C-alpha cells in the first residue's frame, strides 16, 4: 500500500458532484472494474478495460463547495471527475487542482434526453423552441436542435457560468418577459431556485453513456499523468562558491567543508522526494528522481528546487538545471542545457527546466559584478579588522557580525550570504546541540582575499 492507502498500480478517481449524481456514478456498471485490471475476453479488451481503479466520493450541496471538496480529497486521488463544467471551473479558479481533472459532458445525450422530456410534456406548455439554456455552448445547442429539426431563433443560451443566483435570474427574467416557456439547467441548485419560484425547469442529467465516457476519459488522463510522472528526471546542481573559489585560491580545507555541507544538505532534501544524490566533480552534484517527484518539489516547475532552503539554512547559492527524457543520456543532456541557460549572462543565478531546456522562470539578476565584489571586500575588511583583536580564527555568525557592523542580525545574515557567494567566507558545518531550534550557523572569513586585493592595488594605480 502506498501513502494514501491505495493498492500499488490502482488508479484512484475522485468524484465531485451533488449527492444524487455521485451515488449514480459510484453504483454505475461503468465503475465496476476488477482489481486485476482489464476485463479481457475472447473478442479482445472490454469497453471498461484499463488499470484497476477505485472511486472516492466527494459530494456537495452547492456547486460553490466544489473547491472545498477537492481540498478534502487532497493527495488521495490521481484524477478528479466533476459533475459538470461549473464545479470544475470553481475548483480551477480557486487554484486547488493539483491532479488532472475532467467533467461529465452534458452537451450530448444528456441534452437530447432533456429535450425529449420537455417535448413529451408539450401538454404542460413546455416548448423547447422557446427556452433558455445555461452552461452549454451555443454550438452544442444548435447541433442538438438541428438533429431534432427544432428552430433555435427563440432559444437563449448563457454559456458563461456564474453563481446559482445569477444563473437563476437569467432564466427567470426571460420567463417573466414571456420570451421562454421552459428553462434547461445543468445546475441542481439553479433548478431548486426556479422550482421554488414556480418556473418550469428541466435539469440536464448525465445518461449512462455520459458517465461511461467520463469515467473512461478520467482513467485515460489519470493513467497518462502517472506514466508522465514516472518519467526519468535529472537535476544538475552546481555551487558557484566552490567553482569560483578554486580560481580564487581559497583554502582547500574550507572548500572541502563546504562541499560536504552541501552534499549532506542535498541528501536530506533528496530523501524528501525519494531521489538519489551523486557528487560530480569538485563543485557539482547529480540528483536522479522522477518527473512527478521533482514537479512536487518545484511547485510544478515554477520555483527552483532546494535553492531557497540552501540560501536560508547554509547561506549558499546554488544553480539548478532540470531535464527529462526517454533515456538517461537524453535527460542529462537537457539538464545540462537548462543549467547552461541558467548560468548565461552576467552573474546570473537561476533555475531552468523542461525537456527542451527552456527557462520558464527568469533567474534574478544580481548587482553588477565589479561593484558587488568591491562592496563585499569592504565588508570583509571591516569584519576582519574588528575580529583580529578578539578572534584569531576569524569565525562569526549573524549575531556577532551584526554587532560588529552595527546592523540587525537579519541584515548581517544577508551580508554573510553575499560573502559566501563571492568566495569571501565559508559556511562551517552547523554544530549539533541538544537544545531545540535551528543551530547557529558560523562562517569562516577568507581574509586571504584581502591580501590578494592589496597586491593588486599598486598595479591598478600604475595603470591609471
């Protein structure tokens, strides 16, 4: 069993709709698929073949509750099936859909059944040719009426969805003006309002074939999403401080400490998404995962994975490139291409993803490299001068640096992060203490860079 209590390989479909429809779908023959999967007979695969699936009910009293029901289902489902387009749009607008979703179509046999029902009630004065219809598209309505040889000149269609009160007022206004004789609605809440007002109304209800088509569609898109999530994905991570520090003759011991610290951090982060981490060279790491796990770690490839936590917990900037592909070679090629795009430009530190290596989120631009470097060296010089009298090891944390620079600890932490990015400081492995809370992060100042700066200054003056 997996984290949601599902059998391995089982596809879970969340059914979101009014109580009556949810019960119909749950009890329909189309939902009966054996746990073993496809029902194969001598003639081939049956109409309801596919992976074993389980239906989870999420009934509401009003379409506006659809988003809450989706939240209640959470990660327990692979795909979501809504009663109609309206609750689907409510959930999408609320931004709660984290899995593929579809809805039961009502523009086909459901509309034909409603028109037939109204025609059989002609004695009650219900004329489909003088009617109002909500939610469905004008094209679907005209196609159905043409098939039944019914005119559409006096048929009013509201394609846009809205609150039950707004949709009900659309039907009621037309009926009270004597422009319509009956209202066709896809929403049970609207039907209840119109019936209470004494307005003739016919509710569009999905037929058995509509339910079968919807369940089959949900199973297909859910299965496709599962296959897509299982696709191999690689993330290449590089640490600019390690790469650039080698050229700045930083102490080897400090570089090794930083590399081990970042490695330990990435291993902890990879365990969260069931991935594996392998060092590649002196300043890089390779993370092997699935597309689905990386998508969850990046909010759908919208934010860089691990970068914010690395900056906040370690004070280290990292560059990430993600690639997917049909083979490991193809995925790595796309990851390297995306990492190269993230590194392109002056002092760019960014994130790039996708199979083709596009950059969906522009990486932030840092200040001009020369000015930033100069300010960082001034900060290092001030800290070194004040520490030389009290700390021969030149090790500080954010609180100490704030006191020495007369700034807040938050500002000092940001300045220390910049020093790390410039190779002017190295984060030391945090000390494990029995006290609760995050351990204090200490940094070793690389004062050797100041000596290099002093050697370079006469040369610069000579060229002026």
